[in-house]
C-alpha cells in the first residue's frame, strides 16, 4: 500500500483485513514513518509504506522516507502487486503521477485505488477513471473506487484481489 500521507492507507488495511486496529490510524499526516509488514493468514503479506507528500516532519525525514520507499520498491523481489492509493475527493496530483511513473518504470504490477469514494459523487468517478487511464502507461489500468466505510467497495476489492492470488 502506497499513497500520500492521510490518503487512508491504514484505514483501508484495517478494513481489507477485517481487523479494527491492525494498522495504526491517525488524523495527523505522516504517522507511518517506517515500512510495516502484516502477514495475512499465512497467504500473503501487506506492506504499509510511509506516505509521500504533506506531513509535519522535517525535510530530512521526508528525504529518508523517500529513499526507504525507493530502496524497498527496487529491491523487493517478491513484490507482486502495489495498491497505489489516491484520495478520490482530490484526484491525482503531481506526487501521485510521479509515483505512478516510478512504479511503471520499475515494471511492478499495480492497481489504482481511489479512496474515500463514499465522498465522491458518481458523476466524478468516470472523470477520475478516464484521467488515470490516460495518464498511465499500463493499459488497461485496474482502477477500483473504495471506501473503508463502504462494505460493497471492500467486497469488490477483496474479490478482485483473491482472484489474482489464487
């Protein structure tokens, strides 16, 4: 799981795993400051990466997180899929596009998850999806709108994910 600080990574991890407090949730951006590993039913691991973008930390800390994330993405041979989380209320921003390009340049399979979709009007979802498809070099790009508060979104995400790992 990778995305901006405060995009909802920890909340989505908790909802995805049906565990209320597996990943620490905070309303303050930048609380995840290291790579966190969660083993799920001895089947797969979820890796929660520090957020990029805004966080109330020093520039040095931010630079260290970026190095840590880059080293992890480049060197983790068993990494099979990245969930790139983008806040659906705001759409893709320059940082998100840069991370998308990095993932594509490294040749890693990824899905784009628009988070907080319970707050995104249906009419805006198509625009967000079209922009992401046009921006991505991965064709077709798997895009899922998801909210940690909406069970049907989570069912779709889990269903698609478990189809992939079978």
